[in-house]
C-alpha cells in the first residue's frame, strides 16, 4: 500500500522542470512590459521654416568676385556722370562739338544709354581705321548722317537741356568712362527702317539698332 503513495523520482523531476520553465517565461514578459521604451536621443527635434544658409567667410570668396562687387559699388552711374558734367559745358573743341552734335541730333530723345551708344559709334569709327580719323571727319563723311546737309549741321539750341546732356554724354563717350551698351558698334539705324546690311547685329537700345 505504501508504494501507491510514492511517486517515482523521474516524475517528480519532470514536474519540477516544467514548473521552473513556466515561472521563468512569466517573469521575462513582465520585465519587458515594465521597462519603458526610450527614444534614441533625449534632445527635442527642431523644425525650420526657412533653409539655413551659412555665408562663406570673406577669405573663401574668389578675389575676382570681391573686386567686381567693390568696383560695382563704387562706380557712378551714367545718370550721375551726366548730372555732374552737364552743369559745366565750358569751351568745346571742334571735334567735341561734332561728337556732341551727332548725339544731339541723332539721339536727344533716346534714353541716356542710347545716347551713349550713338556717341560711341562715332568714337569707334574714328579709331577703327576704316573711317576718317577725327570726329568731325566721321560726322561729315558724305551719306553717313541724315542730319548733315551740305557739310553742315542745323542750328543747335545751346541753352537747352538736351544740348547740355549731349555734351556731357560726348565727354563720357570720348573718355571711355563707361563701357558702351553696344560694345564695338560701328553702325546703327532707327527701328523704323530695315536696311539690308551684311553686318552683325549687337543690340537694340531705345529706337536704334546697333551693328558692328
């Protein structure tokens, strides 16, 4: 009868193993659930509505770009040069009077850039070796400028602002103070005509088209 109350050792060992495994599994799950999850970084995310651009240090900028910026900032505008020059006309040489006369009759109703471009055409011709070597020679060359009649200019209202402006532009064109907006041009005509010229078009400024 005693043998009925005793369990074999092997049965007890299996039961103990199952009990241990069950308690270990429950314990691992509880520990995983109770451990709070943490973000990789405790720093809050920062959002920017505008792109962030870091300026280059001055020493990192190309020297040519810095020099160009400085020159542009310091260079006076065409309007400023005209305003400074037109207040004092002084005595004009015959050649400068011819240059100013061409600007006055051909472009006095044009913007300042257009007047300068016309003046530079006369200057370019005088320096080209293809035309007379003086401004008056260029202006009075036969069949070149429509305002010239019988080797003479019409009368000029020298008290007008247009004349003062033309003289100021002539000085700038002669000195090369500012580059021509139609660089290298030797010819021009009004937009109202269409001559069949075999020359290279450079630019249109106001009511004139320029070529070289």
